[in-house]
């Protein structure tokens, strides 16, 4: 998990997200769970993210949960793009 967060941090352009992910990395490194670390940043990671992280931790299916979260983010971005395109189209 820590190595993955290191890779993510190196690719972040948003200062706010960089700060949050760095703090999450530090929390996990100090022994905190991912869900507890995410819950400290409710403006970025809502209860949906925290709950899914808790489920992944409890069930031992964190890779599957993280893949589902990635799919959710991609679908959300695609939907937003489609809405913006529809609004801009004359």
C-alpha cells in the first residue's frame, strides 16, 4: 500500500490532493488503517470511499475494492464529460 501511495504522490498535480495523500501515506506508515486515514479527509474522500475501504479491510479483498473504486471514478469522469459536451453542443 505504501509503495502504491508513493507512486500516486509522485503523479499528483493538485496541491490539496498531494497534501491529503501524503498525510494518508504517513498515517498508514504509522499503523493506521486505510479507511481511518481516508476518513480524515472528508472533502476529498466521502463516506462511500471510507465504507468501501472498511469492507476491503474486513473481508481481505482490498485489491478488488480498489479496482471497483477506480472504475467508479472513471465512470464518473466519463459521465461528467458527456454532460459538459451536451451542454456545450449548439
